[in-house]
């Protein structure tokens, strides 16, 4: 029986304010609320308020002097550049997340198969890209891709291959920004999948082995089903972060060439801060919300369904 | 009290003296800051000694005028200064005086204190300003900021005179000597002559280093190229005028020019052209003398072969790319009188001379009467390398900001979204037709017209 039930009020009229407060403080729900209050305040201050403020800004004109309703949204719908940004953002995020998930999955299995003694060393080394601040590591990548002095091109020239316009042509530039994002984000998938792998009971593999399952069948019918929820949650989390990515594109290409690598965040910055149209910049950034909501609904629905099945 | 040796009168006198003495520091402290407090956010200079010189000028003024100074140098790297301006304009608090980059005065004009009184006195004393400062800082007939000395820059040609002479037969030191006269050949310094020189240098393996990406160095020289051809995308009334023969001609010219530039110029940033010159791989760039200053430190053999001179001219004239900064005072400042007084002080000839000297000639004062400082004559090697960095009468050139004469609220979008550079890239890199590039630009420009 909960504390709340034990201390349920019996005669409110006879209760003094002091005892009401004391009883309130004794309730589990009150304690829980107080404990989560700092987080609630953080979410309100750093998520809800900025979101509502962005919504408010998106309804103003360029000089922020007049309410214009949904004009900023309809204006964006009429711009080809904006639709290019939508396409590129989806392409960037989805491709990067899929590749990261794949690499993370493979790395996690390789690490899991390593003897326990050397595993920690490899785990630490593979996490390095994830712990370096992305702005710094992206600068290092920029030097590797540098249009005139690319280290990659120098190495390619050594084997007689023509220089590659890493950042100068739309296709290569998109490849480059995705590559850097994959390099940076794969360790996150690896560590999450490794944790999931370690939680799969050995008995399941033993039972599968008795049934004569091959390595692929164990992966397909044991490992994968046991990891599906963690894969889904990790993909969702990474999608959100990758969609909102700013620094990699900003440093490597500044959205170029010909706006072919702009994503929501860099385009919003260019329109809002650099071109002095903060309401339009806010409107661009708000488009991330419905897209991510669609992804989140599909992924979380799957997670819920599987959780219910397991229960 | 008996026998303690102090009379009542002595005690009272000592008490009074003590009270006066203890009150003195208070009076003193008050006197030190009688002019109040002033918070400044000035541009973090590329040239490290530029900040030291500015700090000394500001602190000396603060001490003399009993104003407590809080001075921050805000970098433009990563657009930190733009973010600061955006945040302070939203919060309506922060610094009193800020350094505003090129387009920000118009964008924030509602929140800036009119500076007509300061500008009136400065113009009376130092004469005319270049019209670009008026275009950028005068809003509805009122000066909303004062053109700054620190950070304002020209981007003329900065070239290897040895390579130009050897491969293109151009003696730029003779054309534009470090003296108040133009030499032989200056009149023939046209975009056609420029293209021939570019072709010759490309053939010799030292192509011109002209960026065609989405950074300001690209936008600035391309803006001047367009204007030299009379190719205006949006006129002063805000009408789109992109579909014109002049625009077609400049795009056709740019396509021919791009064919003799390094293949990767479409992804160059503001440092790529500097590196091309400093490494000895390029014969010419458009840049302030910062590239030469770095070469002086890192590649002295290259630096001593460098020379600054005006850009070529076209049918519409010669236009030197110009990127000014402004000092503005927020209307929510609590110490407007001190802010105005300091800005006026910083704009005086003596301070301008100090800043130009400290920045090795990088800073360009807005007044034509301030282009005679000896720093530009004496800097070297080679001596006189930056003599032609400020625009001088014999250049027959005008300072110019890309996208002018479009109304600033449209021009800022054209500028930051590098419309002209993208048009060139479409024609040169993507192989689109000139008409297709113009149609694309028209569509983009229509979007910029919204209020």
C-alpha cells in the first residue's frame, strides 16, 4: 500500500494548514514531482520556451514589426531552394544514420567477439571520434578535403589517380559531409549495440546451437530480435541529432556548391542570422519538427508493439 | 578620561579629520567614474596589434573622461559578431557600443541611436565620405552608425609583380607606382586585359586565385566585376533587372575567365585565395594586404614580389571591392552621451592614423582626406607594396559593395546567398545556359523582395 493511500485525507475541514503541508510532503507523488522539478524546469526553459518563441517568431514579418500569420511558411513552400534543403536534409540524415547503424552493428559484434582482456583498449580507441568536439575534428577533415592542398588528393596522386573535387562538386560534397558525420557518429551506435549484445542471455545461443542454427541464423533469429528495440531507439535518437547537424556542413562547405549541401540548420542560419531575416530562419528550423515527428511516430510505434508482444 | 593625555578638543579634531579622510576615497572613486560606465564590443582585429592599439586609444579616452570602460573584442570568425548583435537586439541589453559589419546597420536601424550630430561634425572637419558608407548606414535620411576605421577594408588586386611581368608582360609597379600618379598602361587596365593576363598565367602554371564560392571574398570581387559591366540584378527601386544584355555579357565573360582559373575555385573559402598566393601557386588574388602580411612572415620570398593595385575597369567604370564596418550605439544604451563622444573620438584623424599604422595599413578610414597616411608609403618589403591599397584619385576607381544599388534589405540577401557567384557557377561549372542562370536568379530575387 502506498504512502499516499495511507495518508489520504479524512476530514479536510479539521486539518490545519501545517498538517496539510506535511501530508502533501509525505506523498510519493509529491516527492517524485519535486525530484523531477529541476528536469521539468530545464525542459520548459530550454525546449518548450524556445520552441514556442520560434513559433511566435515564425509569424512575424522580416523586421519583426508585424504579425503575418503563416506567410513565412507559404513563402518557403514556393521556393525551390527550400525544397532542395528538405531533400538534402532527409538524404543527409537518413543515409548517415543507416550507414552509422550498419558500421556500429558490425563494430559491436567484432568487439563482442574479442577476448575480454583486450576489449577495453579497442573500445576506448573506437570511441575517440565521438569524444572529440565535432568542430575540431571537422576542421581536420577540412584539411584532408582542402580544395587545393587535400591530403587525400596528394595520396591519390601518388598512385596516379586524378584529384577528386571533394567539396567542389555537388555529389562529392554530399558524400564528404555524410562521410564525416558517419565517422563522428558510428561509435555511438557501436557502444549502444555492444551494451545490447551483452544483455542477450547466453542460454538463447546455446539453445539455438542445440537446434543446429548457423551463425547467420543465430544473428537473424536471436541477436536481431533481442536488439530491435535498442536499434530503433538509437536510430531515432541519432536521426534527431543528425537532422539538427550544423557544424559539419557549415565548416566543410557552407552549404555549397550551389546550395547542394545545405541542411535545415545551416540554411536557417544563412537566412536568419546572416541575411537578417530571423522570422524566416525560425520558420526553416521549425520544419525539422514535423519531419522528425513522423519518424518518431513510426519508430516508437514499432517499439511499443514489440514491448507489448514481449509482455 | 583623567590622565590619558588627550583633551576633548584634540579628540574632536582627530575625529573630524578621520571622517574627512575616510570620505576622501569615496569622493575619489566617484570622480574616477564621473562619466559613468560604457560597455564596448569592438571587432576582433585580424592583425593582433590592431587590438592593442584600439585598447590603448579607448582606455586613454576613458581615463581622461572619467568613464569606466568595459571592452570586449568580438570575433567575426563563425559569425560570432552577428550572433552577438542578434542576441543583444532581441534582449535589448548588452553593450552600449558595438562594431556592426557591413549590412547590420540597416537590419537593426530601429534600435540604433541617430548619429547625425556626430557625422555632421566629422564631415565638416574631414570632408566627404565615400557614398557606400551612406548607402549602408544612412536609413531614411538619418545616420544610424558611424563608418568605422578598424576593420574596414578594400579588396584590390594583390599580385606577384614578377610573375605578371614574366608571363603576361604587365609591369604593374610601373602602371601603379607608389606615387601620386598613374603610370603607362594604367588606362588600358581593363577586364579584357585581365582575361589575357589570366590566360597567360594559367598557361604558365600560376593561375589567378579568384574564388567563386559562397564566401565574402568571392562575392566582393564578383560584385565589382558585375558592376564594371553595368550588370545590375536589382535596381535602387528594388525592381529586378537581371534579364539584360549587360548581365548576359558579364556571365559570358565570367565563363571564359573561369576556364583559366583553378578547377576547384567553386569551393574556395576566404582563406583559399590567400594560401594560393602565399604558397607561390597563384599570380593574383583580390584581397586586403593581410595575405601579403602573412607571406612576409611565412614566405618572405613571395612577399617581396607582391604589389597592390586597383582592379580592372569595364564599360561602366572601375570599382574597388570595399567592406566597411560601422560603430553604432544602441538606443537602449544607458550612457549615450559617452558612447557618442567615444565614437567621435575614435573617428578623428589622429586615432585613424594610429589604427592604420598598428594594422600595417589594413584599416581603411572612410574619409577621402585620410588616405595620405605615410604607413601606406613606407610598408614593405617591397616598399610601397600597399601604397595603392586605399583608393587614390589617379586610380579613377570607386569603392563598391557587391549588390549595390539594390535596396539594402534586398542586397543583404543577395550578398549573403552569393547570387552572382552562383550564377557564374551555374554557367561555368554546371554548364547551364546564360538564360537559364538568369531565370534561376530572377526566381531567387523575387523571393528576396518580400518585406
